[in-house]
């Protein structure tokens, strides 16, 4: 009887475990990595996670970010379809796993470059293999010459995180902004990783003032953008922050504040709903001692 009970309990444990296991394994089963040409040997790959920038040419393959670890094989297949091989260079825009999950795989044969704060934060991730860490770091700017292109990595301080990098393809006139741009959506500002709302706004203003007006912009998330889209994002962030600040000063609760932001409902996409955006603004203000 005890043996039968043991077998029954074992069977129930397996049944309870398998769906969760399969769910985790199948999370990326339906993901397709798609390619969008941007001209002059520069492409954008989409799949799950952050958008990937690509350069393919005589010097080999360079990628900017590499999404989640389980997608590395599909990313490599997409690069092969473009005539490229495994990346010689991998540029990280910041440390979040939806942008650097493929580092462990691609770092085995390529050199990873990132801001120093990105490497520092990745070093705190338990169980992360050495191949996932940037081998080359920089402080303010650094230039990479690859495939006849001049790529400038520019640090954007205290924005999405404290280690954000945007990558400017000067010849192709393309800019990869990482998560300093969520095109058409409220941004996620990682307040626990050195991100600030003031810094995010300042970085968007810098892009608008310093970059060519006709530049093509690869956002961290969302469709390909331009300077007008960056300006629109800036306007929405500034307008909604002002609305939230006024509502808080008037003693309104979160539900009432959400009603004040109803006209921006379409910007509450993905995991940054209007309610979460309000919370980010409130937490940012609290950290600055504004409340």
C-alpha cells in the first residue's frame, strides 16, 4: 500500500511539474527572427526582446544586442541568410537580459563591447558564464571601424539605466538607441539600475539636437523610427510627467490620475501600462525628494 501511494504521489508530482516545464521550454517556440534592411549593409532583426542592429560586410558580422539566450540559433540563422557568419563583434546597449541573453553564446567566438557600468552589472548576475561579459569597455565614447563603417558608441548617462549606449552608423546614417527609445510606448526606466526620468529626457533631447534630422532610428522596442518619433516620445514623457505631478499636488489617487492620462492609453503597451508608468513617475519623484 505504501509503495502504491508513493508511486501515486510521484505521478502527481510529474503531472504538476511537466506543464510548467513545457511552458518554460515553449516560451520562444513560436518566435520568428525577421530581417529588415536599412541600407548600406545595415539591418534590423526582430524576434523577442530588444531589436538587434546588424552590419554585414567584408570584415565580417557585427551585431548590436542579441535578445534572449534560446534565440541564439535563430539569430545566427538569420545572419547566415544575410551572408554573414557568427558575429566578430557584439555591442551591448545595456545589461537587461532581453538584450544580452545571447552574449554567452556569441561571446564564445566574438568580442563583446559595452559601457563599463554594463559590464559591472552583468558581473553581479549569478551563474553567468565568462563568455557573456564584455571584454572591452568604455566611459564616454569609442569608435569602431568595421565593414567600411564608422560606428560611434555614445554613453547616455542615467537614462534607462546607468550604462546605456547608443550606436551611430555615421556612413549609413542609422542610430541604434537601445531602450533609450520605446517607439510609440511609455518607456521602462530602471530606477534600481541608475536610471532616472530627468536623464532619460536629457538623453532624448541630446539625440534630437545632435543627430542628423534625416537619420533612421532603431529603437530598443517598436518599429523603426525617425527623429520625429523621438521628439513625439519626448513630448509624451514630459506631458504625462507634468500631468501626474499636478494630480499628485491636487491629492488625486492613482485611479484618478489614470483617468487624467486616458488620452495616452495607446502608449500603455506591453508591461508598461498607464498604471505602471504612473508608478515610475511617482517613484522617480520620490527618489529626487520631490514628494
